[in-house]
């Protein structure tokens, strides 16, 4: 199985640098010069030539890519690694695909639904949970609302604010 560690964004400047939407918790190791990453869609492997941070955005160049035109062709390409090549995550770490299907329960054990997906890339990650009533509920993936992820036990513990998992009444009829 493959794991997306980044998505290539727009070119930065004329020398072939690209912006990168990071999807790994260890970008300094993952994108160190010399690291080889597969691409999706497959454009052949890319070898990191340089990596630097600029105003909170990771900028990369690749050995195989020359100039702005070459980097523009990579836009929206995902950089992936094989999970089989990765060490097992630590007890408090997990891969996004491991969240799908976990039971979502309150801190007291009340069932809320099932984790459907993890949305990344915005101001913060968001869990998509299919509630017990069948509705999808978006829960910001922050410690205050999601204090514990327990992949081994197959559940995500939530501390949702009142009303988040309750269906609101419809609009009043005119």
C-alpha cells in the first residue's frame, strides 16, 4: 500500500523550485536531499535535490526536473512511499488510511459513528465521521475535540461540543 507524503503545488521562481503541501510529520527527514520518492500519477521517481522552508512553505527541487516549465508539469502530482518500506508507526502515531472504519465514541463510550475519512490541507485536518443517524459530521482534528486515537483498539475518542452529533430541526416553513 502506498502513502501520500506530499502534493506538489505551483512553481516558485524560474529555477525549478516547487511548493509542496506536506502530508508527513517528518518533512526534514522525508525530503532531505537525495531522498527518492515515487509519483502519482506515475511520472517516474523524483530525487530531492534541494529542500528549504520559505515563509512556512516547503520548497523543493528535483534532480530530474529543470526550470519553471519542468516544475509546472509536476503541479498536483502526489509524492508517495510504500508502507512496506516504512517502519511501523509508534503507538501514538498512525497513517491516515488507518483511521478509516474506526469507531467514533465519546470519552464515556457512547457510540457516535464511524470514521469515514480524513480531510487534509486546510487550516487544520478534519475527520469525516458518519454518525449513527447516517449523516456525515465534520470534526476538526484537534486535541480538544479528538483527545485520543487508538488504532489498536479500533476507536477514536471524541469530546464533541453539545449539538455536533444531534440533527438540527429543519428550516421553518413559510
